[in-house]
């Protein structure tokens, strides 16, 4: 029987694995002592717990097939697996389940097609699984991977599980090019190497183009290095509650054009570095509830994305938030959730949840680091009008004009101040009535005590200060009092001021009434 094996000398541990494989039975090499069974100490395990990776590869590729009525599978616990577990380009029809094993070399699954793969609680040097297809579950729960996981353009039909896993980015010398044979006639430039993803030393998980049909459950994940998921698709959601992602190259998560049914970066999620989801499409909820975000530049780069519901209730944010040109169905946030700088130009939403005062909303739309932007004000005003709060909409548009005034030259700023004081840029026309009444009362009081002199003494007239003041304020003389009486002394200046004020009030009222000062869309 031994001569039918591709390995002539099997250790006792390997013999157990060989004999158990056809029936899929477990082989458990653990001692029962938690300290001694810790896979981080697997380098200390002796030959009684050592299995060659080549043996596992041979079994998975048909070296000892199952007999009729049996379902083969490799289930191994507490083993030190020496050598590279290389299944690249292979088609594996049985499941592999390793529990608390120590794998000091690379697990290679590049371009492989396999059934479900489970590495639970294992200590692994590196996983390379680019373009692989896993028909079922890919489980790395509680694993520690020392030189990164590569899953770019992989397809997992079941779930991806990384709960309580610890991933560390590879060293500079162990990047994607470690096994690549370069064309000596046309070597790649440094820029081309970056474009092709050779520089992976800042990424603990490299998963651009990854597709996961089941949920991606990464709760309590810990990484030293970022997560790169450009163009990834999570058809049943991505869940990173309580995960701690420490980006070492500026980004904690780089996931432009990601597509998902929901994304949970919440419940204690912590990111050191930018969380970038530019152009993402989330058909459900994107949540940052109780997240802690910090970065030297943008903490959240969420521009050009489409999300059904965005929950922005982080515990703390250090860095800028960019929501520019994104479309959100429902936005749930609070004033203290935002840092000093927020980019909102082109940002649109259908509804706002939660109570936030108008003053807080006005502060929100005015935090663009590039200065005044009209679109956030206009969209906020449109939303207030849509829900029937016309007064709040007018206050937003008034705040817009005041913010715009700071971008004008001196003559424009002076004219703006005047229009603001007189009629609130046309949004408060009643102010003109208040000024008219004040000027009318002041003029009446002054001219009652300092009456003007009569023009022409051929007939005797009785002076009435109220119609005289009113005639001065109205641009076109109605009571014919101006020509009949001439102010004397310093009251001449008062009369001129009243005449000029009348013209200013009339002009402002006409402009406000015809909505010349308001946006045509409002």
C-alpha cells in the first residue's frame, strides 16, 4: 500500500492525514494545553505535529481519492505545515479546513478554483489568492497573517470571514513581484510597477475587483496597513464593526467604485488614515455610527458616490470630510459629527433625519475650505421649501447672499450691505416698511419742531409735518408739499436724506418684488 503513495516516508502525523482524507475525518494534533497549542508558537512544534504542505497539495489534487460512498476532505487541527501550500492554477473539488495550524510559508491560490476553504485561528505568513474562484466559504476567522492577504479579482460565492483576524502588510521586499519574471527587453518603470500593484507594502488586504456573493464579515478585524478594495463588489454587504484599521501609507481604506448592498463601518470602527469610497454605490445603508476617524488630510473621502442612506454619527473625526457631488437618499447626522472642513459642493440629498437647528445647518454648508460655494445653500433651501418651511428656506438664501458678499470687491460689498440692511437681499421686503416707518416718524417729529419756510407769500398756507415728510419719502410728489415749503438750516440735510432714502427703498422694494436678487430656481 505504501508504494501507491507519492511519499515513501510518512511521519506518524502525515500518515493520520493520509488515512483520514478519503472520509474527510478530522485529524487533531493538539495537546489540550492552550499555551502549547498556540499557533504563534508553531515553530517550536516537533515532528509529531509536522505535516508537509506538499502532502496536503497532493491529497487535494487526487493522490488518494475517496472510495464509493465517501466524501473526501482535509480537516486538520494543531499542525505545523512546512513548505508552500501551493494550489495555484489548480482545480480542487474537496474542502480544506485547517484549525489552529502554523503555516510559516505562503498559501498560494492564484488562479485556483476550489471548494470552501477554512483557515480558522491559524498563523500564516502570507496568502496569495488573486483571481481565484472559491465556491463556498472563505474563512480566515481569528487568523494572523504576517505578510498580507491578496484577493484581487477573486470571486467567493459564499461568505468571506475575517472576524477577529490580524493582518499585517508585507515588507517592502515581499511585494507582488516576488515570483514575477520580468521581461528583460522591456523592464517596467517605477510608475508602471505602482500601477500594476507591485508596491503592496502599505496594504494588509489587497482586494481590488473582489466579488463576494455572501456577506463579508470582518468584525473586530485588526490590520497594520490599509485595505485596498477598488471596484470590489459585496452583494450581501460588508461588515467591519469594531475593526481597527491602521493605514501605513495614508489610506486606511481605499475602495473607489465599491458596490455593496450595505457597508457597516460602525460600532467602534476605528480608522487611522483616509477612508476613501469615491464613486461607491451602496444600495442600502452606509454607516459610520460610533466610528473614530483620523487622518492628516481627508478623514472621509466620499465624493461622487450614490447611497440610499448615509449615517454620519461618528464618535470623533480628525481631518476633512468630502461629500462633494455625492447623491444620498437619506442623511442621518448631527452638528458635532463634522470637523472644521466639510466639502459639500454638488452634494444632494432627498431627506434629512434627526433634529438639527437651522443655525447648525448654516454652519454646515459654510465649512468648505475653498470658501463660498452656492450649491450647498441652494440645495438646503430647496429641501426646506420642499417640506413646507418657507421661512427657513428664505433664511438660507439670505445666508447665501451674505456669504457671497465676502467674495466681491469693495463696491459690491458696500451695495450688498445696503441691500441686506434695507430688504435682506429681497428675502425680507418687510424691512423696507420698517425703515420707511422709522424715517417717516423721525421726519415728522423734526419738522413739527423746526418747520420749513413757505415758498411764495401770495397765499397763506398751514404746514402739516406728516404729509410733508411723506411727500419727501415718496419718489414722486403726491401731496405737492415739496414745492410749497423750503427746509431751513440743518433740516435741509434731513430733507435730502429723506428724498434719497425714499429712492433707495423704492428701488430695493422693486428689486425684491420682481425677485431680481433671488436665484431663478427659487
